[in-house]
């Protein structure tokens, strides 16, 4: 075939395009499982970081992925709740028989692209235990600071409720008010990303309010039942009643 003819050029280009497409499709197929596992490992590591676990995976484990999966299986339970007809993912962390944390996934839009993260609440369903945030394309040194430990550490021990009112956590330009348990400092020069993160936390955590209310009511009911059981188990006598009031009783002879 005359290589100078247009037909040759067309056939050559077509064959080349088909071959490249086949190679790319084959590569995507062969790498699919590995890519899915990498995504799963990254997600699990972020969930663990929200409760201060797995942060030393790189230093301690030769098999980083295996270490993260082991820690995740040991401490984290995946669950799904239903709110308003919508299924919402939730992660529950149990360190021991006493320490229990509720980890809420977060997702939103920053200045230049998606932002996401996880926030862990203590057993009181109010106090933040830990948080982790990440982004796709925020500006280095500005909005990208949401992914730094220094920024994330501010959220520890903050509270999302003011009494019975859900207030979330404000990310305040110019600095949080001293002693305010519902505010953290915004990023200097990263106001838009800071406000986007504030909105993300409020919106995403807000989706779980019905579930949290149910948990709190169940806990209050449990305490009430325990209190009633204690009262029944301990007979109230004249002596114990007055003693509880702070007075001394001399038993009758």
C-alpha cells in the first residue's frame, strides 16, 4: 500500500486509536480492584484519624494497608441510619467498654473543588473528640490548611449543641471568641474555604439530628430506669431519709 495516500493515513490512525483504547481499557480493568482497595484504605485511614487511631501507620507498619485494615476492623463498625427516607452512613468507634464515639462523614464544596472529612463525637453526642479534613484543589498555604493537624486540632472538645439547640461549630474570621466552645479560628487568607467548611459541618451533622435525639432520649430513659431500680433496691427508712437530708438520727429504743 502506498504510504503517501490518504487512505493509508486514515487506516493507520484508526488502528492506532483502537489499539490505544484497548490497552487503556485493559489497564483500567486490571487495575480496578487495586484502585478500589486504595480508595477503601484511604477512607478507613481518615475515619481512624478522626478518633486519633492509625496515625502512626507509616512509621510502625511495613504493610501500611494491612495495619490500617486491622485497626479499622478492631475498633470501627460501619452502620447506616435512615433519616427522612434517606440512608446515611455512620461509623461507630469502640475503644473499650466505656469509650464510644460516633463518626459522621462530611462532604462539601470549597473554593476550587470538593472538600470532605470526618468528625467524631463523644458519647454525650455533643462534644467533639476529633476531626479530619481534606480537599482536592484548595490553595496551598491558604484554603489547603484545612488538611493540617494544627487546624483540625482546634475542633477537639468543641460542642455542637448550646443547651438543646444545635449550633454546630463556627469557623470565625479574625479568631474565635475566647472561651467560646462553639467556635474555632478561620484560616488567615482562606476565608471562603473556612466558611465552606463551616457550612459543610453544619449541614452534614445536621442530617443526623433525629438519630442523635433518639440516642439521647434512650440514654435518659436508661438512667431513669437505673435510678428507679436503685430506689427500689434500697429501702428508705427514717434513718436513711434524715441522713440524706444531712441530719443525724438517734434510733428509737
